[in-house]
C-alpha cells in the first residue's frame, strides 16, 4: 500500500556518488509521527568522506547488511548526524554497529526521542560552528527562527553542496499517488519548485528576521548543489534555488 503512495529513488541502500567524496543513499519509506498521525516519507542519507578518510553520515537510514558492506568499503564511520529533531531514529542502531562513532544531536532531539520512546544516546551536540572534527571539510549553522524545529544545515566545501533535511522538500508529482497531489501543491513542495512546507513556514511567523540572517549566511557559501532528504535534489544553480525556495521570507 505505501509503495503505491510514493515511488522511491531506486536502487535503494546503495551509495550513489554526487561528487568527489560525497554520496547519497536512498532508503525505504518510514512513517513519521506528525500532527497526531503517521505520514509516509521517503528516506535519504548523505555520506561525506573527510580528508582523514573518516565517514560523516547525515541522517542515517535503516542499516541493513548490504548497506553496511557498501559503507565499510568507503571508509571508517566516525560521525552520525541528527540534523533536526525528527531525523534521528536510526542513529541508535548505527551507534551499536559502529561503537567508535560519535552520535551528534540536534536542537530538541533528546526531548523528541523521549516522547517517541526511541532509545538513542548522543555523545555531543551541534551548534553554529563546525567542530574541529570536520571544519576543514564542512561548514554548518543552525537555521533559526522556527517555533517548531531548528535544523542544522551543512555545506560540503569540496563539492559546493548544501545538505538539508526538511527545510526544503521537492516531491516529483509523477512519483506520488495522484490523491496526494493537491496536498503537495498546497504545501508548496511540488518539484521543480519545492520549498519549506507551508506548515513549517507558519512556525517562522514573527521570527523571519532570524531566518533571513541564516539564509544570508548560507548564500555566502555559493552553493552549486542542494541535497534534500525528501524529493528530487538540485544538481545545479544551488544559490538560485535557495533564493527561490526561501522567497516567502521577504513577505
């Protein structure tokens, strides 16, 4: 039934190169608890191989044996990243599989995990400055202003790639059941013009100045690509797509 709602970006559980030392891995659908119901979402993680050959894993998906073998062939897993409070569910199982890895928490994730009764322990927490562990390879900041959820956004310097979780969603309508087309269009998340979903935009009301300041910092990265957790990612014109996707901030 779920497979008939959303068509996934196959092959799954295979690292797909985006540029040198950066990959995406598309995973299965998960049911995310939101607004008192469970909504199906596709999953996607991003892997970056740092200069020291350690792996940085953004929003880890379900760890299955075939994926683990592929990951191990790329390098040593060292950093497990929760970019926001609703992207963390599989970090606990990854931490058990890679006990030397550091699990990095995002704002509000500890409280969220406790509410959802999901067992996960974090070793350190993310803020506006990238830790020395990856600062040469990756820049970051906390995208502020939302009353619902702050997301930590990242920029891979070598490939000029911004890495997001939920700040932009970009669903291709031909990959989604027609009965959901109206909702996707209403939320403003239909490709190729995806953006922050309308319900998340509302959470910024009265605090847009904070979000604008964050966007200006992101634009200084001069991104070429944008990786998203949900929907089609942007292979080019990164800064232009950021300006378009966040145009609602100027109103």
